[in-house]
C-alpha cells in the first residue's frame, strides 16, 4: 500500500459498526423474505446512544449485502416462525426494495445511494441494521435542488429532503383525512419552496380563505373585492355553463346554438386588425355584452312564430340578470369590457414578483353557481399563457388546487365539466410547458383518477376510510405500495412521501410552522368557546351585513 492510500484511509471518516440481524430466505423481483433472530432484533431497541437503527418494526429500513454494495429495503410485515407454540425465537420479515447503495469512502456519509436495484440478493446473504450515515445518504441530501420538510421515522434525527425539480416537474398531491394537517403541509411546502426560490410564481385556489394569513408576508391576496376576471375571457364551454347552465331541457341545444352564433358575431365585431377566419368562439377577444344583447334582439326580430322566441328570451334574461347582480361585478363590471388581459396576467401570475411570489385566490365569496367557471378560467389562463409564452422570460408556474374533489371530481359529474377539463389538461400536459399542479384533497377516491394518477409525488397522511386507502394505493407510483401498510396509523403532521420527489419512500414527521405561517382553518375550541357568554351582540349585525354584501 502506498503512502497516499495510507493517508487517505487515515483521514476517512469513522463509520458505525452495524449488526447482522438475519439472512435472506426467499427473493422475488418485488420483495424479499428474511429470517431473523428475535434477540438480535431487540438488541438496540432500548439503546438511546446506539449508532444503528432497530430493524424489528414496521417501516424500519435494513440493508442486504450484495456483490456491488448493499440493497436497502423497508420492513412491510413481521410474523413469527413456526407453529406459534412456545416463546418466539425467530421471526420472518417481508421487505420491499427501495434502492441500491455502493461504498463511497470519501463521501460524507460513505454511501452513494441510487433508486432501483442493480444487483438482487440471493438466499443466504446477510441482512444488517442501517446506521444514521445510511439514512443520511438516502434522505438527507442538502443542496440547491432540495429542501427539508421534516425528520425521518422512527428516530426523527435525519432530515427528510424533497427534490424540488422532480416534485414540481411531475406534479404532487397532498392527501389525508380531515384534521391530519393537510393545509399545514401545503403551507410548509410552499414556504420551503419560496425560501429556496423567492422569485417563483405560485397560485393557490383557496375555497375556504385559509391561506391568506399563512402568506401575508410573501403573497398577494385576491377575493371578489379585488379579483378581476373579465367575462370575455371565458371560452365557449364556460359561456354555456354561465349563461345556460347544465340542467338538461328540450331547448338547451337550441340555446347553445343561439349563443354560439351571438358570441362569434360579438368577437368578430370587436376584433381589430384580425381576419374573421382566424377568430373562433374561444378567442380571448374583448367584446361588449350590449352587442351580444343587440344581436339577440335582431335575431328575434327575424322570427314570426312566438313559440320559437322562448330560447332567445331565456338567454337574454339570464345575461341581463348577471349584469345586474352585484355579486358578479368581478366579472361583469362595465370597466372590464376593455382589453385588460395584461393586467390580469401580471397580477395573478406575479409578473414581476415584487417580493410576493404567492397569489392566494379566496373562492369562498364567489357565488356557488359560477365557482366552477372561475376555477376553469384561472386554470386555463395559467396553462394557455404558459403554452404561448416563449423566450428567456418564460417562467414555470405552480397551481395548487385545494379541495380538489370539488373541481375535478370523478367521471360522471357534469356540474364541474369545464374545471375538470382544464385541470386534467394541466395534469396531462402541464410539465411540457412548465406548469406544475398540486392537488389537495380529503376525499381522494372522489378526485379524478386521470388527474391524480399524473401526480408523481404523493404526500399521504392518515386515512381512515378504506375506500380512500384503496384508491391511493391504486394511483401510487410503482414500487411504493408497500409503504401504505402504515397509512391508517400515522399521527397528525406525519406523512408517507413516495414518488419522484424523494429518493425512496419515506415516513416523515413534518416540521411545525411558526404560528404566523400557518393556515387559519384550525379546529374550533369548543371546550373554551362554550365556557364564555356573549355580552355584545353587535357582531350579529356585522355578520348579516357581510352576508348580504357577500364579503367580509
């Protein structure tokens, strides 16, 4: 051995001595079965100072010696060996593969970890506990393309890293039952992203006004008082939902045909320096509602049979009703008839960022009969702008959809046709144009499978509903379904993270956000609030005023 080799060995970091816990008895392409001695498994369970992590529990990680290093795997199931009579001496562990590690003595952790298996174990090969350095090599990466969200189960010492580009580039979903901490998880993810990338462009569709307080320092808040979505930005399908509705009737198809002709005529009349053959009913060309009504009246004047006037009158009445209703001013105000598309894009998509990369759009005040259209318009605006933007100033955009089951329900729901179509299009094609999608839902089984299955990274929190558990397992990325065995036993703020955003499936205790960075949708404190008498009843009139004005 030469002097350089001796010097390098002397300077190499000291590694923990790991314990052999068993040996491989069966191997398949999906998993491995291991026979372990119970005394060896329990050796380190009660040692706080041990440099290795106990292997004998569900979700624990072990490593198997192979010719090219180690195969890392997680414990999915543990059963006793034998007929179940007498003390337990040996147990059988079923393992799911998570990746392959090769020796790298001069890396900080001593291990170079990669997903996938390049060298399968064979029966008889030894199985070892993992050290903290092993966990650090798998989950604790810390560079500009990663951010930390919590600590790794079970010791909660090793930081859990998320790969930024992989998570955003292939969409993500946060799923879990009510009260498990989904909104706080979303806030945590976005805060960590903004800390790493303060010039981002993030839009949150917020149906319950939870996120305004969470991003008061780095976000711009929009509600019906300052949101401007001109009616002429709607495509034809959204016009139909707004002016005609989804209720089936004998004359519905007639009304749709009338609206198509009127809308096309209004777009052509308003277009300046554009050939009519390049204009369609979906072209985002500003037009005046007054022209639409005039065209309707002229069309009615050409008819002699009063029975044929009903579709025209119904359509005309609906348009006039929307113009008069103050709740719809953010769409139908007369000030929105001119071309302000540039201002809408600048404000919502944050161009320039101006130290506020997050847009929170409060949908709680939007009338329920058109909230679907509003979500569809915003989603389509994000996608279409990304499609048509080119050059060095084009920027990726993240759209986060809270309560996703409301806007992209499973097939068969016709009420949310336009929003489902717009968001599913982002799920399918968004990554090609730099549009990332984040779906959040407490009822994943009611979310469009077409959209949810496109989410490459899933943050799965506790789910008690068996139907939701089965659905999440169905849309989980390949190779991570074994991690779901602990789904119903997770604590609040705990999540299973699987997919493209992590180097291996991992169970994580998520970091706790500061109070001023949390969403406002906390649970009411009945035990305290119901101990206090209300002395001043003026809040009732304030509530009624907000109710009538449809605003806070």
